[in-house]
């Protein structure tokens, strides 16, 4: 872990990996610090509904419009919107989006549960 040493990481240089939402570029991870992770996520269509038992997520919508599903309720979202997702909330984005996903504590794949 790099601890509290500053760094710059270029999102465009990170290979995307599949995730329930689409494709994720995991820019800052638990290998970098023990506080939060930051991912840039591309969603194109209908993401898989999922939840986390321990993780809190913040989605910052950069581009695109569509719907976020939060425990079965759908809300229209657009660029500039911030979505707060506490642990246990079933959630998914539907549409075409680019988002920044801030995960606290850092993302852990073992705490991701697809419900559909």
C-alpha cells in the first residue's frame, strides 16, 4: 500500500474490467489506500441489479442520462447528479452513462451480490 504518498493515475491508461454495471476502470484501489477506491464506469444498457453488505458507494454522473434503480424505486438522473448508495441498497443504472464511482471502504469483489 502506498499509504499517504500522493500520485497521479491516468484513467485512459487503465484497462477496463467487466462489472455488474458495465465496464470499470479501477483507478484507485485498496492496494493504494485503505480509505476509498475510485472507478470510472461506462454503462451501456441495463446494468445488473446488485448490492453490497459493507460498502457505501457514491456515483457521480459525468455524461449520459437514464434511470437509477434504488431498492426498486427508479429516479431519472443526468450529468452533475450524485447518487448516494448505502450498504444493503439494491441498485443499478439503466441507460448510457459515464460515472465516477467512489467506494468506501475500497471496493471488494467479495462484497458484491447480483440479485437478478
